[in-house]
C-alpha cells in the first residue's frame, strides 16, 4: 500500500465518484467526525459524487440518503441501494431480492441466530438488527467486549456451513443468503442511476474502506484507498487497497479528500 499523499495529480483530475465504507472509515470510535461530514460537503461542492457503501441497515441508509450530502447509498453489504430525489422528495429503493425472498431468508436467519448465540458466548445480535431488511449482523466488539479472532472465525464458519455468505467488518460479522456483495449492487446502482458502466469508468472512482468486507471493492478499483486502520486487518485479508492514508477512520477520509481536492 502506497502513501496516498503520493497520489498522482493527473489522476486526481479524473476522479468523478468517491465511494466509501462507513464504520471506521467515515466514523471513528463510534462517532462521525465533523471533518468527515465537511469532507463530503466539499466533494459535493466540487462536483464529485459521494456514495457510502456500507454494511449498515436499511433504516440507517434511509436517513443517510435523505440527510447526508451523498448521491446514493448501498446498504447491508449489497442487499439494496437507496437514492433520494430531493426535487421530487421521493426515495428510490432497489433490492437484490424480492420482498418474498427476503421474508424466507429472515426465517432462515432467525434459526441461525439462535445457533450462533448458543455456540459463541459473548457475541450478540447487533443493536441495529431491528432496522435490517436482508441480513443478520452479529456484534463482536461494537457493544460487547471484543471477541477473539478464533470466535469471530467460528461465527463466519457457522454462517457458511448454513449456506450463507459471511463478511467481517470492523465491528460485526454480517451474514446473508444471496449471491451478492458490495460490488454487485454498486454495479447495478451505477447502471440504473447514472447510466454508467462501472467497469469502463473504474479508474474515475476512488473507494475508501478499512476492513475485510471491503475486499471486493479493493480488488476491483485501481484507486482504492484504505484509511490507516486497515493495517490492523492486513493479516486477515488477501486483497489490500493500492493506497493508504496516514490518519485513521473519518480523519483519514478527510485527509483523502484534502489531498484529492488540493
């Protein structure tokens, strides 16, 4: 990973979109720094579209799409995208699966939830689970004492043994049934909302992230950037971003924007 301060000037001029994870990329230690919000506002003023790509739930994403200076949001690790038209005051919601299929999945995830909680002492259902549409989030350090890497891996194996996908963020293990991830829904968003082929314009996009569930994005975007705390997960990742900031979390994101717009 190269220091983002060395990002070439000619590449800065070509960037049209900044995609970003939220937890510990825009936030830090559970809070959204003013510098991160201000950085998103600066991107909007410069004509660069910001799109959060997150594992956070549908309820949060509705708020983010409405009230943050963003062009859209992809949530629950690719289960959907939301896009708010401020002129029409209308929310566009697009899901990977139908409502009926999501209801079937929720029933299967309820069974799996009980098994994981019984098998892995100390973990918990995430506090934001009530606002989720498509996945199950198991908390291993947000509102519970930090679990060991062994226990986190055990949660992942239980999801996978049940036929679910499982991704590790900086705070949760997210599991879901369906052949999608952050990148899958981002492709769909770009085609439907912006009439852009993501493959064709990926060099005009920066993705910022920090943890293993960002690996599909790190691998796809040549200008992917990790905030400094990504180094703490490097031994658990097979794909790393091309660039890294010097600061952590939301302050690292603000650093990224400062350099990009300089």
